[in-house]
């Protein structure tokens, strides 16, 4: 293969697809081994409420990911006008089902539902999304160990570590503070002894803070928020954003783009994840890894 | 009283003693009212293991604080060579005792004991220190509400708010990341929509980060760590440190000093808490407030 080496100004593109592929191969091996040792495979159950097209496609990716590594996948699909109790019943049934080791309630739920109330029903031992407050507390307390760490946070760290990037002592700015990405990522980074700044919509000088950071992880959900001028020369950029933007040249009329203005950032950063093909596939791989870990705990195969 | 007004270079000294006094008066009123309404007062139980002089004096302050506001205080004093199970038995008895609304295990415990294991026994409803992982998780998740927030973290925020300092959008650097102060303070600040950076022993450029912060909260436990040169002109400084330093002029041979080099900081900052007389008394007031809140929940008097 011939590689065109650009000037020293082009960042390394961190290949999330290939990293995810390696992780999946490893998981597939372990699932195979589990099946021959204990006669069971891990099972992941997804509860999907309503018919949001983005949620449906995320669930499709997750189901496909399961199939590829031999994890059994189950799906409860409920109409958008069902009741909170019906959703909680679905979760409760999966809690009881011994063939299910991970339960995932696809977010966002319809607006009339109390998300926290529904998520509280997910058994702590099957909380592969890591959103249970006890898992979050155990993630925050460095002397404890959570059963599960949220998948996108794990994916960000995995991308950095697999790229040979040292975290200890590095100044990392996390943009966004959602429970799905920003919060757990900032907590996980601190377990790796990074210096962490969390910025968000109320931050008055975001670009000033990012410009002094060795690593920028953006999970704001705002297309092209992070410009080249926001970055220190040689910074490492992890882009968790997947924002739909209009694109008449695409078959769907839109395409997905990250939080980071890639064309600008690639000239300043030393390494950057693309969107798509960066954090996304590794996040799904981490969901499979969490499900595998859960099954290993149940069958006494944990390290 | 005549007041000598200095040049514009002297910071306002935030008077923790006086703020604590106001809080205690308010608590005393509520305790009095509780007694007349339901015939009970709040109760705080302290478990003290060993004979560390600093721990003994902290416990004395807490007990004295209880007496002043009419909260019943109980003390279980165990020898340093007792077993983990004996400590857990003490906690368990207080869990069962309906006259106890708050339980506090004085830290640090002797080195041979598993602190996390012992703290796990404290009933979630009596965890006035706020160290239970579920309380920490509910503090971290902004859509949830913890039953208790750790006292020192609450004290830092209270000192800022009572001094009329707006937190939303401010850049706050927290020095230290212990579960007792740094971690919960950083989480609580984020609930107030501050932009938070957490720095610690692995941070390579601490002074660079503090120098860009509007507010610096230091809980590192290192005397005179924060020099005047670490601060932006006009910054606000909350000093949680209480470090013993040798002092031959003192009756005890030592005196307590903060993390911040006060003489230097007072010339740069716009407001600063002294040590002693800053965070300390307000932290104890917050312990009393947490105990009162717990009793109010039990007797159905919560807002």
C-alpha cells in the first residue's frame, strides 16, 4: 500500500473502526470459550420505546455488534405512547431472565416518561450502560470499583490508550457534562490521574481553556463547535459528537458530523478521531465488552 | 469600632466563624421547633477509633456544636486495636437506634481497617458525611438529588454564596480530589453551573491553571502550597487546609495553617477565608444541618 505522507501539519487519524474490530475479535474469542466452558453465551437485552429513526439505527448497530461476536441479543420494542409502567415491566422481565446479562434502555425516552425512574429499575448487575447512581458513585470514588463504566467514556479512554497516549498528569478538557458521556469521562480520566477541566454551556471562555489542554474530548452535541483556534498545537482530539447536518449530496439529505471542525483541527492537532469511524464503533465494542464482563461475573469466569 | 481601611490591595476576609454562628442560630431555632412539634430532637452519633489527638479534637468540636444547638450527641469510643467487626457493630447499633439521625465514623481509621467496608455499613438515611457511594452518585448525576452532601463541600459553597459570589459560569479550580473535600466540592460546583478544573499531585502545571481561575478552593493538605503568584488578581480563595506547622511561640509547639500562603494571597485575592476561622466552623455547622435535615425527613417535617 502506498502512503502519501503529508507535511508535518497533518494529524494522525485515530482509526476507531480498526480499534473496535480488534476488540470485537477478542470478545468473540472469549464468547466462544465461554460457550465451550459453561455452555452459555452472554445476552444483551435492549428496550426501545417509540420510533425515533436515530434510536432505531443505534439499536440496529448494537444488535449487529452482538451477532458478530456471538452475544445473544433480545429486543423489546414498545410504542411511543405506552406507559412508564409498561417500560418498567419490560426491564423487570429482563432482570429476572438468567440468559440476559446486560440491559440497555435506549435513550432518549419519550418526553412524558421519567427517565431516572425507569433507569432505576435496571438491576445493578445488568446495568451495562453504567447509569445506575451506585455505579456512578463507585466510578467517582477512586477507592471503589464500579461494576460497569458507561460505554462512551470507556471508548474515549480506550482510543487514547490504544494510541499510546499517556494520561497521567495530562491536562484534559471535557466539553459537555452529560451522564452519558461528559460526566463519566471526566471521572474515568481522574482515575487515570489526568488533570480534568469540564466545560459546558455556561462556560464563559471555553476556547481559552481548551487551548491550554493537551487533550480535548468533545461531547457537546454541537456541530463544528471546536474550531482549529480552540486547540493547542499538537493537542489530541477525541470527538464524541454525532450531529446530523443537512447535506443535499447525501442519499438521506443529511450526514453526521462531529463537534469538531475537522478540516481546521486536523492542521493543529497531533491526533484526532474522525466522525464517523472514531468514537462510535468503539463505544459499541465497549457495550459488548460490558455485557461479556457481566456474563463472566455470573459464570465465575472473572479475572 | 474604628476600622483601618488599607489600600485597595487587601482582600476581604471571609468570616467563617460568623457565618457558622448564623447557621447554628437558625438550626437551634428549628431544633427547638421540632421538639415542640414532635417531641424529639435530632441525634448525631460519632464512632471514634483509636486515640489520634487531632481526631479527638475534631470530635470534641462536633460534640460541642451539637450541644449548642440542642442536637443530642452520642459517642462510641473504641480502642485502636479493636477489630473491624467491633467498629461495624457500633455502626449497626446506631443504624437501629431511632434516636440517631446521623452517624459519622471519624476518619482516618487505624491502618489495619478497611475504611470502605466499614463506611458501607452506615445506613444511607443516616449517612450525614455523604460518603456512601449512592449519595456520591446522586450528587454527580444532576438529575438526581443526594440525601446528604459531604459537609466540607457544602461549607465551601455556603461561604461563597453567603459572600455574594455568583458561581454560574465561573472558572473554579479545586486543588485536591479526596472523597472528603475535593471530589464532592467539584461535583457540587458543577450543580451550580461553575466551570471546574480539578488539580492534584500529578498535575504538571498547577499554578498555570489556578492563575486563570476566578475562584480557587484548596484542599490539598500541604501548608503554603498556594502562593500569591498562583492567583489571578481579584480571585476568590477558599482554603480548606488545616496543616499543623511547628511554632515554638504556641503553647502546643505547633499551630494550624492552611494550604494557602495567606500573607501573599491576601494582597492578590479579592476575598479569602482564613485558617483557622474560615471553612472549619462552617463545615461543623453543615454537619449539624445534615443531621437536622435527616431528622426532619424522619419526622415528616421536610420542605
